């Protein structure tokens, strides 16, 4: 189906290449997993297979890549529109409409489905990806996970022959993720599925073929079995940073505590999101919050950060037994948002990091967080995983007492997850209070932290 | 039979047309009572289409603030004539009369411009124009994408502003909050355009919802047109129209 000959693609001169020196064949109805370190070029490879590169992107592509014996770009791009569908990594960038039903029907409308066919698909998919739970909401109000499910359902409704999925489970909660893998298992053999995913434990058993994009951009082919070296990418192992972090992270000299008592919240005109949430964290404590998408986890972090006020109940941040006014929380709190791009303000990575540049060790640490990255590049041009790591690094290096992380491991390979884990452990040792939202069970387990689940607005302890 | 996308009292397309007609009328007609009556009629349509009283009050307080300014700091040529004492403060009657007239005019125009955005569903207007009036898809959809990204822009700008605060950016660099917003806008439009192409947008597409105007919409619109024409007649024969 796809014949990928030796090829090379470079976005611009001196930029990272993605290439292969081998012939790679992807057969019809094969299940192909693309994996490799974050920032290696996995999403670029998917864009090439869709024909977006070089059709809509600058850069030089040399070599032959064919789909059913024909090139993917030029006149063939339009011919393949219905056959090859591509789910972007950031689902919000695929939204067209403000309402969920119109967004769901959009792809089917483009391929001239009749109203009856669309109604049939609606019934099929409303329950399948739990689209029904947010059918009447605005698309701008959806969480990342809900948005991903909506776009995915809209694309799948037209029964494409080839599915290109770029981290389809990145923002899904464990239940939705398990359902999705179950669905993929059922789809296997019916469509050609090419998927980029970091949840190797779950996805690897489904794969007929594994393409590994190395850090140097080289694509190599592997069978379902990974070598020992490759297996290392699956496990979270202690990561030796090799730099004395005590020079970089300022320990908390004052005793800090965070307390939530009976916190309730709901958005205007909507049902209650958080109900009587109470918790207390003192210096060096780490708390992880799990839960289904769209149930108020990110809202809870915003309340803790003082960005929104609870409808009732109290949030108190104490420093040396002195209560801090919520308007001054920003001086004590570091917040890693789900969207890393909002963390960047300057033209280059170097400028972003200039506040710390007097420390030699910090530069080394940045080099570990962003391997093989030119610091004179724009942070906006990094891969999604690299952007996330940079935003985490910048936040962790701030002299704050409380850190809030919203999905810190999204889009990360296992080595990067191990690195993030190591940093969290160091922050803990320095007496920082940390709250994380994560769907990554292995990561949560590796932290040995208290884990809670947000169920029906209540925090319930998870064993 | 295609379904309608929402249950509006009056179709958004007609709401847009009657808003534009009313604004033109307000600009050219000087008879204030006719203007008040016309805006009242428009208000009824807006109200039936879901306008909240809160927005009405916003417009009122905005206009009232201008009234207060005009009364407290009257123009030089209005500082003459009878003086009225109120809480031991002296006000010129001429300035109060002038400020009241200005407030009413401002209220009427502001009401239409500030509340129309809340009741008119522009997505429906664009799709109506595409489906029923031959607007080219390749003009309509990018416009739709741009309009619908406003909500995302607001959220992103809020995030960027908060991040600038958390990072404690130097004063001068506070201006750079617009840089990531600009990057977001460019990248969002690029990704949005790619999404339109990769999801197969083409001239032959079908539509699940009809977006059509119903007979009831037409009937209600005709009622408005009738009132509008009567008001034009009164204004023209009353000699208060500036052309």
C-alpha cells in the first residue's frame, strides 16, 4: 500500500533531517506503530504519508514515497483525501465549528453522505467515544480529551482506508484509553492503521510492524519484538541527571502549606463541577489527581493557583504560618499548563532561558531536557514533546514553593518521563509542594505519591 | 428533510439584516421618539432570540456614564442659562438637556452594536449564505474558522497573561505577551487551513442541517419590514431625515 523508498526530508538548511536508507513497505490493513524519542520526527513522517509534506509545507523532500503505486502529492493528494485520514496531535487545531454536532458531521458532509447515513453514524459514534456526554456543549468548552474524541469520531465516521493517528490517546483518561485500544483491536485487519503512540505496553501487542524514528531522524524498521535497547524505552527507570541539582533548585527555607476546605465550584449556568473538596499538603508532599476527562481536574488546579475563585469553601496558602492573599499566589506558585506554547515569550530558546544563563549547570540540564536542539531556534518550532519539556524545565527552575503540573508526561518518550520523574523527586526533597494531574498510571506509580481520583466532583483516594 | 441547527425565534440572517437597517435609520433620522420605537421593536426580537437583561443593563450603564461626564464637565458653550442645585452641586440645565439627548442616542446605537453580537449566530449566517445564497466555500469557511477562533484566542491570551505573571517577566517584557498571541494566531490559521483541506472540504459537499429560513421567519421579518417602512414614512414626511 505504502512504498517508502530511501528518502530524506529537511525543513530548512541545517535543520534536523528525517530519512531512511531502506525500502519500507506498509501492506494493506497492516497495523504500524511509529515510535521513537520525542522530537525525532514522528509527526513529520505522518505528514509525509498524508501528503501534507511537501504539498503544503516548505522544505526539501527527496526520494520516492508512493501510495498504491502513485505519489502522494500534487493531483494525487485530492484523490487520497477520503482514503487517508490524519488526526493531528493537537485536536483543537482541527476544530471548525463552535457546536459539537456540526463538527461531528463536517467530515461526512465533505464526502457527500446523506442525512440518513449521517444519522446512522451519529447513533453509532455517540455512544462509542462517549460523544453523547458533550453533544450539547460548545467546542471551545471541551477538554483536550473530549476534543480528541470528537475529532476522531468525525474522521472515523467516513470509514477511511488508512488512518494516520498522531498520539490519539495522549489526552485520554485510562478508561477512555482502554476503550480506544479495544476499538483499535477490533479495527485491526479492517483498515491500515499507522499510529504514533508512547503507550508501548498497550499498543505494541497490536502492531504488525514497528517503525522507529531515531534521535538523528533515521527511520528503521522493526518487527513486533523490540531489542533490549528499544525495550528500555518502555520502562520508567531511575534517571541519572548527573548534575548536582542543589545548585539549581532553591530549597524551601520557609514552611509552606496548602489547604483546601470544602471547596465547591461550578461554571455559570452549569451543574456543579467540584463538591466540598478538602485536602491539606505540607512541604515536600506530592499529590496526583486522576479522573475522567472534563470532570474538573484542570479547574481545581486553577482554583489552587488563585486564577479562579471557588463558589464556596476556602483555599489557603500559608508561608511561615502567615496566610497569603490569593492575589499573591502567583509569587508562590509555578503552573505548567496543558498547552506549552503559552509559556513562551521570546524569539529563541536561549532568550527564554536567559534568566538562568549565569549557571553553567543549568545549561547542562537544559541540554539534557532538549537533546540535540539548537538553542537559537524558536521555542515555537520545537516538537510538541520538546515544547512540553521546555515549559516544565522553565517552571521547575523558578523559585516557587508550590508547583502545579497539568499532564506533564503528555507526548513524552519513556526516557523523558524518567527525567521528569527525577526532577519531581528532587523538588520533593527540596520541600516543594507539588500537585500533578496525570493519566499515566505507570508514572503515578513510579512517584510513590498519594493519588486521588476526581469522581462526581469529589476527591477519592486511590490505593 | 433536513434538520434545523437551532431553535431561533427569528433566523440570524434576518436579525443581521434588521440590525443593519435599524443602524442606518438611527444615523439618518433625527426624530428621537421614532428611533426609540424602532429600537424597542428590535429589542423585542433580540429578547425573543435569547438576549439577557444583563447585557441590556451593561449598555444602559455605559450610556449613563457618558451622561454623567457630560453633565459634570459640560462643554464651554453649554455653561449658560438656568442653574439647578443638586446635593449642593450646581448643574446647568442646558448641559443636562444636551447630555440626556446624547445619552439616549448613544444608548440606542450602543444597544444595537453591543448586543447584536450576542444574539446573532454568525456561524449560521455564514452557512446560510453558503448553502442558500451561493457564497463560495473557500471564502465562507476560512471566515468561519477565524470567527470561531476568537473564543480560543481569548482563552489563550488569558493563559499567556497568567504565565507572564507567574514568570514575573520584567516590566518592559510584559509587552511581549502579544508575541505568543501572534504566533498562536498564525499557527492556528495554518493548522485550521490544513484541517479544512485534510478533512476534505470541497465544492460538492452536502450539509446535514438546512440553515434555511422558515415561513415563520419570513412572516416575522415582514412584520418588522412593515413597521420599518411606516417609520421611514413618518420620518420622511415629518422632515427629520438628514440625507
